C-alpha cells in the first residue's frame, strides 16, 4: 500500500468521523439542554441526529469496506462541502426571514441541522461520484491495454506468418538448404507460441481476482529465474547478487516480469557470451520503502522507439514494441504499486530497473517464493 495514500485516507476518515461526531454532540446537547415538545424533538433533534449517525456510519463503512484509499479524501471533501453548502443556505434563509421581520428561534441549531443533512448527502454523493470515477479509470486503462494487445497481436502474427509462409515456399521451390529454412520456420513458430503465452499472462493480469498483491521473496524469485535461464541459455553469464531478506508486495505474476527482463537481456544480446549482472537497491519515496532490482546487460540496448511507446502507454505505426514482453512487465509493475524504467549501461548495454514496494514488517515473515513463469518475451 502506498504510504502517502494511506496517510491521506486516514486524514479523510478523521475528517468524516469528526464531522459526524461534532454534529451528533451538538444534537445531543440540544436534546438534553432544553425541554422541547414532541414535534420539535422529532423534527429538530432526532432526525438531524440520525443524519449525524449516518455520517459516522459512512466513515466506519469506508474504513471496513476496502474502499480505495486514494479516493477517501475525495469523499471527505464532498461531505464537508455538502455540510458547508446547506449551512450557508440555512444562514441565508435566516437572514432573509430576519429582513422580513420574522425571528427564527434556535438559529444555531437550525444551521447545525441543515449542515448535518448536507454532510450526509455530500458523503453519499461523494462515494457514488468516486465509484463512477474509479470505474471510468478502470475502463480507460482496460481500453489502453486491449488496444496495445490488438495492435501487437495483429502486427506480430501477420509478420511471423509471412516469414513462415515465405520460407516454406522457398523450401518447396529450392530445397538446397533445407536446414536454414527449417530453423527460421521453427524460430518464427516459437515466437508465435510465446506471443500466445504472453497473451494468456496478460489475460490473467487483467482478471479482477488476481489484483490482490502478495508478499514475495524477491531474492528467491530472481534465483529461480536465473536457474531456469541458465539451463536454456548455457552460453550466458548471469551473476545475481541480492540480499536474502528482500520481501516485497507484488502482483502474483511478478516472476513473469523478472523472467522477461532477464531473458530480454540475454536474448537480444549480440555478443558471443551475453553477460547479465543483477543487483538491488533500497530507497524511500513518498514515505514508503521500495526495493529496486537492477538488471544490467552489455548488449546493443533497447531502441528509443520502443522506450517512447512504453513511456507513452500506447503504440503508433512509427513507435511500437517488438512483442508483448515489455508491456507485460510494465503492467505487472503498475499493478504491484511500482514502476519500471531503463537506463544506459556504461560502456554499452541497458540497465532495466524494476521498483517494487517493500513488504511491511508484519507481513514479511512468510514471503511467497513461487516459481518462475514459463512465459517468454
């Protein structure tokens, strides 16, 4: 959980509960302080007190319902705004009555009663408006993801199919070098399989049931990825140096992100012995602690057009990715409450940086080790 959001949410809850408690105290004082007839007791005290209790109940519900912390301050603003708006209307009404020669009794409590109703109405409107805003944001994000998926799948499948078809025709027309043609067809077919695996991973990523973050032992995840890739790329030199005690809060698919980044550093390296160095740093940002995994290679680097598309969040005809791997990494990082970026390595190559929030001490005792995903870039 983002500590900044948590502090803002706590402040929002304090405001909502404070408003409700203040109004309820004033209504209680009104009830015990003066003797009122039954109609005044019902309309002037008990019903407004019910509004105040509603505000208190709403604040407690927000705390217990799993409402997004980032939006609780928004609901608090609506609550205070509604209370102030109706209180101002009550004051203006009293001033108008006074100008007409009508004296309104218990003017303070008239304003408080109006403010109590306004606070409750504002809170309800705020919760509804916030839910609508959240739903729109989720739809926009899903649309962007699906747009990327649609473009990449159409582009890559078409290209791979054309290569397979062209080499199959050459193999049929001129079978003098069948081995090379067969290797090209096999490689392109493997790329299509990997594309399908990535699509399945993204489908799982977008599934609501998988949105819950879990405590993950980052060192164990990296070690599992390195062991798997060392078997698949025996010519690569992979050196990982991470502290054993490095639990983070991440999406369950974080192993797929790590595997993609490390494999990308090996697969797109044009040296005879690809070298990959993996380490980690711990930093504080916005009051929260983060662990950053740094994956450095000595390859040619990632094209600027791909990095521009990743930073922008969508692809164009001129700036697009060569697959789904980095999109998957980026979306997993976002769903984990972190981010991913790329730096230039000295003297050559790229440093991929995956930053994830550290797990709180209370939940870090039993991290999930997991297993490296079988997905590929």
